[in-house]
């Protein structure tokens, strides 16, 4: 299971992250778009070294090796602006690469360097109110031809709809708002984790 950080600072965030890892969290995507390099260094340095191999950096990729992180994410805009040659250099250094897509046609054309891609919003977003897709995901995924890259459902994922997302044909799910926009984040995570 994958979790994406809240883009803004959350009270007791590092403690919550450690507890989530201890309860089965596989990967944590650190998405703090407004963080400077110094702020990102400070944030990552607070996460226990035993969990750092499970972190994915969305920005300040140059910090990855310094912190023992071997996973980086390219937002859609960054992916489009990055050459295939540059992406391959990351792969040659044994990095796992992920990205975000918003159209199935983009997923089908993805470079094979990407291990997985987020696709959404699948359901109405919890963290971005009124952010909803008009796509028929079941129909979209029935036409899927790209099987070398895992497809991850994102957007509005809760314990009530995880099984629906997987039934559409997604390989896994990513959580964000159902954890960070809730006072019972650990309990919600456990509920979702138990369904996978």
C-alpha cells in the first residue's frame, strides 16, 4: 500500500509516519511541493533511517542518495519535461521511478523505465474538494495494453471503495486524504490495509 504525504505540514506528522510504517505501510511518497531543499532535508532527516528505503521523493531528487532513498517520482509536468536519456540514467543507478498520469492514452505511451503510475482521481477527491473525474475507469482499464507498468488508483480512496478500485483493474491503491484529513488516521489506514 502506498501513502502520499499531505502537501502541507500536519501536526505530529513524523510520529504518524513512523506508526504507519510499523503497521504495514510499504511506501511513503513525500510530496511537499512548496518545500525548499533545506526544508526537505529537515523533513526527511526526522524519518528513522530504518524506513528511508521506503520513501519516494517527489521533488529535490538530488537528495535521494544522501538519504539512502532509491525511489523518485516525476509529476506529469516534470515527466514530460525530462528526456528519456535522463530517466534512463536514474534507472542505471538502480532507482525505482514512478509518475502521474491523467489519461489512459498517456499511460499506454509511458516509457518502460517507470515501475508504476498514479491515475486519478478515481473517486471524488478527499483532499481536493470538487476534484472528480468523469472517466469510466472500468471501461478505460478494460482496454489496457501496458502491463509492464503497474497502475495505481489515486483520489478519494477509502476503506469503502478500495475493492471497487481493484475491481476496475488497478494493480494497487494510494491513499492521501482518507489518512491526513481524518483524526483517526492510523485506524483508517489499518482498515484499508486489511482489505488488500
